[in-house]
C-alpha cells in the first residue's frame, strides 16, 4: 500500500497525459486538413518551445549543457518522438478518422513491451501481459464501435501511416528512459523538442505553405503545443522515471477512450454501450498492470 500511495500522483499525471493526448487526435485531424505534416508539427513544437525553454532554464541554469555521452539518447528522442512520430501522425489523420487512428496508435504499449524485452531484458510477467491484452481489447471495442469485422475489413494508406506511430513511440519511450538517467523530464522533453523541430524545419521546405491558416487551426496548434506537448510530455517522462517504461506506456491505452470523449463534446457524437464497456476494460487493464495485488516485486 505504501508503494501505491507513493505513486498516486504519478498515476494521476499519466491519466492526465492520456487525456491530453486523446485530444491531440481531434485537433491534429483539424490541423492536418490545412497543413502538411512537417509544417503542422513544426508549428506545434515552435509553440511548445516558447514555454519549454524558459521553464527548463528556470529549473536548471545548466539545462542546455549536455555531454556527448547523453546526446545520442536525446537526439533519438527528438527523431523518434517528435520528427518521425508526428510525420506519421499528421499523414495518417489527414485521411482516416481520429477514432481509427487512435486504435492503431494504442498499440504502442505492446511495442514498448516487445522492444524492452529485447533491448533491456525487461521481465514480462503474466500479470503485465494479461493487463495489456485486457486494455487493448477494450480499445478495440471502443474504436470499432462494437463491430470488429468492419474494423478489419480494409486497410487504407492512412492505416499504414498510423502503424508508424506505435513503433516510433516505443523508440521514443526507451530513448527517454536512457536520457532520464542523466536529465530531468523537463530537460529531456525540451532537448527532444529542439532536435525534432530542427529536423521538421529542414523538411518543411518540401511542403507548400498555405496563404491563410484558419483560426480553428491556430487554436488546434496551440492545444497541441501547450497541452499535448509541454504538459503531457513532461508528465509522461515523470511516469517513466517513477514506474518504468512498460508500466508508464500502458496508460497510453487510455488515449483512445479520451479521444472518443473529446469527439463527443467537439463533434457531438453519441456515447453508446460499447464506449462504456471498452473504457471499463481499458481502465481494468491499466490497473491490472500497475496495482500491487500481491507482495511480489514485479514492477
């Protein structure tokens, strides 16, 4: 019980992170109808860095002094989690519904689990595996709207782009785990954003710049930059440092549930039985992975 109490704030932050990231599916889809992936993501992280840089400097005046030893992990975080992930994210959500994209992106805990077991020899207990399967099944119920055959009946180009998201996110998570050995979550997020933005800016010259960007797109970019990046990324790395990459990543399965909730409020969608059932399974799976049901040292 002491361990549970100690991680209570971490769990709340990870749930909040999932909520903010659930909103990114709706707002990225709005922005992707006007902006290319490199331009849209570049503007997102430009907004984010307006806040991240002074916050990191205020926290630590030496925040921007890094060693050659830690640079590879920070650069990989930026390449995988900012540059590559957002390319796939914008390209996928330009052509497929946000709910369908959320299901594919929710595969990230599975990829984190697999890559962690290969690279770090991380122990995968039966309880962790069952928790991931339960929550993933809940995700499928929510996103498929209870019609599994329709979900799997066809594969579009947008689906293939979205499959790049869980792969790059797993790399970002594990790179962050390495970077956090020497840097704070805020410092790591800031450096990842800087290196990722540099790559996005370089490739943004290959895209046409629209003559007019609607106000709702600017609002979407503001949400993506502040809530979806500054707050959520720092909280996510807080979680990785406190409870590990695999256990933190399982909270990503809450993202599509929140994505549906956002679509209800923004798109006026009706909440049906499968939303509640799927959400219950997702939460059950997250608790199954993280709560210490026994006195074992499984982490």
